[in-house]
């Protein structure tokens, strides 16, 4: 049946330098936008449940989805904070962070989220890999 993994994301992307298709996917996953017609070319989108990384919950962690997307007129950044959990059958969580990493505005090495497998005592931090 599989175990649940909690995932938390906390990062920003620059709305001027991030491709529209990337922003469209992020707004679908964590905002209130419709599913995009076209998806970026990345192994993350070959996962049958790629869209669970923003909208799946269980009672094994916190039984509610939390998602907040903030944009302001005085900044080019889109701030995303979200927490949900899913069965990570196809490594959707790792593939999501691999896909989004190049667009995240953080410096390399900065924490941009975590995953917390149901049977682990503590979460695994996920840090930005690529340099801007």
C-alpha cells in the first residue's frame, strides 16, 4: 500500500526571468489556477501523479493541504509556501525539486523545503543545488 511522505516547499521564483510554463505549473500546484495545457519537458512530468505534489493529504502527517502564493506590485518575486503529503511511488518529490531548482531565486545551498517519510524520526532538508 505504501507509506506517506510529507513535503514542504518554501522558495520564490522571479516572475520576469522564469518561463511562463514553469509559473503556470507552480500556480496550478500551489495556487488556484487551472491545469496547464502544455507541460515543461522534464522527467517529473512523466510521473503519473506529478500533480499530487501540491494537492494530496493524509492523516499520517497533517490532514490538510496548506498552500500560499504571494505576489506583490513592488517585487518581481513570487513567494511559494506549501505543505502536503503523498505516497512518493515514482520519486515525485525528488523530481519536483530537481525540476524547479534552476528557477528558485535562493542561493546554492539554501534550504528550499523538506521531505519527511512517515517512518523517519526527522525530515530530510532539500537545498538549492544550482547557482544562479
